[in-house]
C-alpha cells in the first residue's frame, strides 16, 4: 500500500483497509500507480510535468469530492485539484500526494431563456462553448479549448469576449464549493459574499469548485476574423500601429499579437482581431488592420465562433513541453516595442513564441476592490513561451524566456494569476495587489490550516 505525503510534514502509510474503504465510498474511480488508467489520469497538458501522485481520485460528483476531502483531512494528506490541468507548473498533480480529478464532472446545462449555464467543475472551455453556441450564446472563455473552466475562472479568466462582457469571473452568478472541512456551500452575492468575492480572481485557495453558474450573452454563431502577418524587420511600424488600433477599437473587438516563426524559419509578427456581434460595421472596423503597411499575408473572413476559439489549440496542444513567465503591461511605448522585437530576434528555436493577449474594455468597468482580481487597468498579458519536444534540450529556450521577461519588466503593471508558474509564488502581491490582506482573512476563515496549498498560495491571516 502507498506511503503518501502529508501536508503537515512527513508521510503516512495507508493500509489496504483504508484504500478499500475509500474506494467503496466513491462513485468514481480511485487509482493507484499500478492501476490501468493511472498514467493517463496523471498526465497534464504540459508534458514537461512528470509527477506521480500516490493516489488519484476521479470524482463522479460533488459527493465524491466531499468524501475525498474528509478522508484527506482525517489523514492529513497533501492534495491537489485538477480541472483542466493547464497550470504551467503542473500544480494540479500532487507529487506522492492525492490528486482530486474533477474531469469526469464536465456537464454543461444551458438555460436559453434565462441566459445562464451551469458548468461542472471539470468541464473544459470547449465543452462550455459548444453547449452555449447551440443557442447563439456565450460567455468569456479563454482561447484554448482544453483549458479547464474552473482554473480559468477562479484566476480571473480572459478571452475574446472580455472587452465586451468582462472576465469569466465577472460573469459568475454563483459557485458550488466543497470547503476544507468537507462541507458543501453555494457562494454568491447573497450567500457567503466574502467567499464569492475571493473566488473571483483569488485562484484555487478557498475550496474545490464543483459547479459554476454563468451569465450568458447573445453573440450569434459567427464573428469577423482578421489577421495580418508582417516580417520581423517590419514589425516596429506594425506594432506601433497595432497598439493604437487595439486600444482604441470598439469593445466588440479583441486583438492579439503573436511573434512566431513560419515553417521555413522566417520570423514574423502576426496581428489578429476578432469582432463579435453586431457585425454591421465589422468589416470597416477591421479593414485598417490588414491594410496597414506591407503584410506578407492577410485574412478577413466571417467564421464560426467555436472555430476561432480552437485556433490556438494547434500551437498549444497536449504533449508538448512548455515554460513561460508573464507580465501584465499597458500600451507599449516605442522603447518597449524595440525591447520586444530585440527579444524575439534572440529566440533560439523555431517553436517558441511571444504573445500579447488583450484585456481592457469592460474589464476596467469593475473596480479593483469589487472582486479579488485587482489588475483591472492592464491592457495586455505579455507571454514569452518556450516550447520544445521530448528529447530536445530546453535550456537555451528557457533562458530566453527568462531574459525576455526580464527585459520587459520595466513595462510591467502586475501579473495575471493564471500565468504564474513554478517559483512565482513571491509574485502573489503583483497578482492581487491591495486585495491581499482581505484575501488572507477570507482564507483564514474558510481554510485556516492551508489545506488547499498546491496553487498560487494565499497564506491564511494570523
């Protein structure tokens, strides 16, 4: 039987009887390292993560989560929680601990009349988009379809609808949660409002979210999609224009810039925008982006929203190895653009990228103190990402990410909690700002022993 790490320190030997009792009490599966399906269950998006939990509980419902939490508390077992498994540092996999896997709880129920969706804690963004788009509805939901709804939302949740409708956490109506005591509560503006405040941007610190209820919006099924690709030697003028275009565009428009290399190794910057409904003036709005300068390729076309939402899956699939460090930044001045271009000129491989993902618009409408998500004034999330395959030496690419991050530090105005990786816990204050003290008080109320600690951890107030 497994020897398992305790969150209070040391290890504990679990008996065969303990394992049998836990397994018999679950509707879902309990997997040990020798069980069929264990390796698949421990595998997360970032293949650079190779951790081995002592136990994996694949929960079928909230009752299973309650059972697991109470068992883990009784035996003081170190736990982690997995919804989509997209954390860059693999914090959803507890090395020699107990991994609580929510992915079987992935149902999405849409009420088209009330324009709401009830979303299981293990659902992925693609599950949410496909279910809501049957009715021409949507809510803010990231840019990679296999990202977990839970992790994205609890850390804030940016996406192509954020400039119009706010972050994913801004569209929350309520969250069903299992607390550190193994109790089920529903947090909303009316019930446990302090907890609901903390869940909107404070990460996975306060409990295990088994269900979310979101507000939905009419967007139809199609969007206008525009891209313009410029060679790196023409990037300065293009980026200068992009900064003005993106920040002054109507809220129906969300833009992104990506430094990448083409199949032949040519370094480019790709400027893209998506215009959601109403589309009457969309072409006139986006046309200047593709007409500026001398791009080597352009696209301007109407596409299904669900297809656009899956575009980044090609660049960020399961099974590749990833490393990044991020900043939130405002509109870059000219010297910032120069630093950005110089950084990509030094990229040592053909896969690594720099991405500027836009915030702004309705994200700023919410006061920083009204939710735990504090960095409301940022314009872009800046992400230099190293990408490599098994057998390749990652050292130069990882060093390039760190150098690029350092070069852009003068332009930082904080950090997005969902972008924090291993070794970034000291940047918690950069993520939550003046909300940190209140978050620590909420943590002390709902998780005074820091049971939920494998996350961007908020230490309980004394």
